[in-house]
């Protein structure tokens, strides 16, 4: 029983992305593509924001199988190997927003509010 108690005690706060996801819901059109740097954050983001489309979720292997070059670019960005990643991901995947675990959100491109 101690193992289960330890697991619950050390579990991440399930509401840690609630504010960021609420901001996305309030400030982006439905279907906006969101780039999250950590694929394992997807379930928590999606729980609070089902209006938007996340570039990846679940296991990044699926992204690799669908689009290998895009996956390699995502991996380079998430590992900090691309100094100014905004432009390199904005145009190829029509991305407007990026979410980073250590910065609640970043707007990559803003074109007149919610349009």
C-alpha cells in the first residue's frame, strides 16, 4: 500500500496547465495549431483545451512515422539546438502558438487577434 501512497503523493499537479489552456481557449480560434515542447504534457493540455490542435501528443514515434523531417525538426527545437525556432516552425506547419513547460505560452505570430 505504501507504493500507491507514494505514487499519489509524488504525482504532478493535474491543474498546472489549466491557466495556459484556458488562455488558449479564450484567445485562439478553434483548431489553432499549438506546438508543445514536451509531448508528455499533451494529456494535461488537452484535458483543459479540446478546442485546439496540438502538433503532437502521446508518443512522438507516431509523429516520426507520419512526417520524419518534421519530427527531427521538432526534436531539434525541443533540445535547444535551434536558436530562433519560431520562424522555422511557424510557416511549414501554419503554427501560431508555442507552449513551453518553463514559459506558459508564447505567441509566434499574431495577425489581428482571434482571426
